[in-house]
């Protein structure tokens, strides 16, 4: 049976890196993985074509797909549009539409890239942490929200940070389950010294922990967590947190690994359907130049094979292939140090496909 994958290239460097992902998926047919790929519009590209950042045709395409691969959305051209037409709104609606509440953002340092990290190589050597970010709740979606005018004529703005017990429980379970397959440690990040939402969060985390006595649990305030990530990042195994804190901490974690151009993500729910995207954005400054790093997107394909298609063998093969091309000295511009061989998007994609046959 051929699986069906919806590919949404989006904006900026999106189409260039998505093209490499498509070629990678096609190359997997040699390893017994057959997929039908259909491409759809999202973000600014969709706004340009239809006026809607997540048009109904794209929703229909995603409805029919077993998994969705999204490259990137956004760009300066769209920054002044009303919120409903912003590219980011298309992405947030997509996450909400399918209830992809569990966002896994692994930050893994490839040994070859230790020198590209913004921290000293010895601080990050062997770094392997996983951020589990709640993705469909919290202040991103809480009501009321908006910009209003008060009785005094002054404008004010409101966003609402809200979590229900069940929303907290299900994301925390994902984190404990993930920890069991890794280092058996979970650090829950909140702001319990100030926010009631975090007070409830902590309570629920403690309650769920009772089912996972084999996993070590700690709590950390988000400001401290930001500091600890750049001070001693290897102390973390699994970090679980809400939507906004997870957004911020995952960018920090990304930089530790050398470049945000290296980080994949998976957004999951309780069945196998998932949304896979690189953590980085659309990088409009380098769009169309053929220099964007496709590795985060190719590694997102690996996550897709693992979580949606139960093909751990192929996921691992792609990850080893990426390791191989890095060991061979190939670098895109974002991860290259002076003197290293810089290749473009297409060459990097090609090299990974070639390496698929060289690893086992
Ligand atoms: C991310 C991005 C998105 C987010 C934006 C593009 C809406 O920063 O996936 O981390 O804030 O979730
Ligand atoms: Mg972000």
C-alpha cells in the first residue's frame, strides 16, 4: 500500500528545501517505502494565490494524507496583513485543525558541528535533548484575545494563557513516555512562582508522575531554564513545557547544536497522523539563492518515517546518512567554518540520498 504525504512548501526557502525532501522520499522506494506525494499551498504563497493562508483545497489535501510535511511560512511582504491573512495564521490553524498537540523538538549535536555551536565545544559535545512543547493550547489560542478600546478611549490588548487539566495531562504523558525511550529524566518548565496556570501545570505533572516512578522528574522556572540551557545544556534529557515557553526554549536549544538549520520537529496527536516541519523559518534573506540548509527538513522526513509510518529502520538510515555527509565534510553555509567545503541546497540533498546506500 502506498502512503499519502501532503507536502506544503510555503514561503522563502520553503520550496527549495521541500524539493529536496520530496526527492528523498522518492529515493526511499528503493528501500521498500512507497508514498504518493501531493503538494499544496500554505502561508504567503497561499495568500498570494487565494487570499487565504490555509485554503480549503489544502485542508482537503491534508485530510486525505497520512502525514504532512511543511517547509516554512512567512516573509516581510506579509507582515502588515491583517492577522487572519498572515502566513503564520495558516500554520497555527493547521496545527489546531488536526489537534497536533504534541510537538517534539529534538536537539542533537552532530559531533562534526561542535565547533559551529554558539557555546564552547566541550559544553555541547554529546548534547542530546528533547523539548516536548504543547502546541495547540496556552496563550497562542486562549480566549479572550484582541485589541480593544477602553471606556477612557485608550487602546489595550489582551491574550489569555489558559490550560485545562486534560491538556496538561496528555502532553506530560507524551514527555514521560519519550523519557522512557531515552534517559528517563523529565524536566517540566513553568513559571509557577507567578502564574496560576503554572501552579495547575505543576500539580498535574506531579500527579502523572505517579504512573512513571521509573522516570526522574524535576521542575524548573522558565527564566532559569533559559539560563541553564546556555550554561549547562547537557543536564537535560526531556524538557516538557507549554506552547509559548516551548517556542522560546526550542530556539535556544537549536542554536546549541550549531545552527537552527539542523533541527527537525514532529507535531503529533494520539493516532499516527502527524505534521513534520523544520524548526527554522522561511529565511527570506537567502530565499531563491540555492544556499539554504535542507538538513532540518530531511531530518523531519526521518521523524515522519518513525512516528507516522513505523519505519524506524528508514528513519535511522536517514539520520545516519546525514551523519555521514557531515563526517565527509560537507557543509551548507550556515554550518560552515572558514576553510570548509560549502555546498548548496541541491548538492546537500543529493549527498544525503547517495549516503542512504552507504550506511546500514
Ligand atoms: C515555531 C514558529 C511558529 C510558532 C510561528 C511561525 C507561528 O516560531 O514553530 O516555533 O511560534 O509556533
Ligand atoms: Mg518558534
